[in-house]
């Protein structure tokens, strides 16, 4: 679904739509990508979050992050950022460019009830900290989790998220085994691919069956996709905009806290490289 977010940024949403409200533990997946500044220049001015994690992966362009915890960073091409909003964070993401291509993903990951009001935390890493595994014409970038003996820099202890960026040449195949209990999906953002003989085009998302080994074959122009998996939480999800809790009462409390300027309660721990 193509929608407008922030102050007018065009994004393609696959998780978090009427057709796919969530995919436990994942709450939302947005793909933003344009070389038209009118579609991204307004950015995402200051806005609140409570009860979940945002994981942002920049493919092209530069986005400046600032938050109520005092974190500031320039997320550039290949960079990745993990922000555990938990009890409350107010942050902004604004372009640091006025022309050229800006492209990336933002994934929302749920938190268990025991962590929703815990202290915020923050991790940010440049492209140089992300392992790159190349074999023949296949390139795999490991943001989270493990692949071919390489471990990504982002650690998500709550849902054990795995996040791979896979690039295939025309006709090549990629095979990978994921934990049987994990929820997993892929979404293609360049070229075309097929999974279990089902064709996938750009912006399409495929949900994998539990315990199934993944086999992806690129189309005639090659393919690039993200593969994401994580352990489901299995708790009620009540969401109102940027607040994701377990009960309506907790949502009402979050709204009151934001209205009364009490959403942000504690400073965040952060880690960058």
C-alpha cells in the first residue's frame, strides 16, 4: 500500500495494512525510495513512540536522527539503526540532502509486556560495521543474526531477529534454513524473484511457512531482497498510531503521558560504530 507518512514522505507499506495488520513479532514494514525530493524532503519531524522497537536500514541517501535521549546521528548508505522506544522516546528523522536518491526500510518490532515500560536503548552502525558475505555472484549483508559464520552488529535480545539483505544475479538461487519456531518473510526491492515457484515482484512480500527452508531464485534481471525472521511474542497487540501496548487502558495512559509531557521518563543507553 502506498501511503504518505511523516510530513509527506511517500512509503510502500507491506506489514501494517488492512490486508496484513501485523506479523508477530513484526508490526510494520515501510519501504521508502525516491529520487524526487518532493517525495522525501519534508522528512519525519519530531514524533513519539512507546512499546516497541524501530529498526531502520538505509540503502541510499542520508537521514539525520535526533531524539529526546540525546542521541544524534547521520544514517548513511548501508547504515542501520535500532531504537528501543520502550517507555517512551520522541525522535525525528530528517533528510540531510536536497536532491538525489533516498531509499531504505523501517521495521517495527514488538516488545513483550515485560519490556514495554523498560528503559529505552539505542544502537547505530555504519555500513563498515555490517558484515558482507560474497560467494560467486551472491552478496549477503548481515544486519542482525548470523549467516555463514558472520554475525550482524545489531543485537535484539527480545525476539532474536535475523535481518539479511540478499543480492542475486539473474537465475541464481539462495537457500537458507531458519529456526522452525520463527516468523519469517522476504520482500523484494530490486528485480524479481520466485519463492516455492511463486513469483514476487518489487514491493511484494512473502510470508514463509513455519519450519520451512527458504529457497529464492532470481529473475532474468537479478533480484535483491530482505529476509527477516524473529521469535513471535504471542501477546495481545493494541495499537494507536505510534503507541503499541497490550490493553486499551495502556494506550490511554500513553496518550495522557504524551499530552502531559510525561512520555519520556528515562535516558537511553546507546551504542554506535
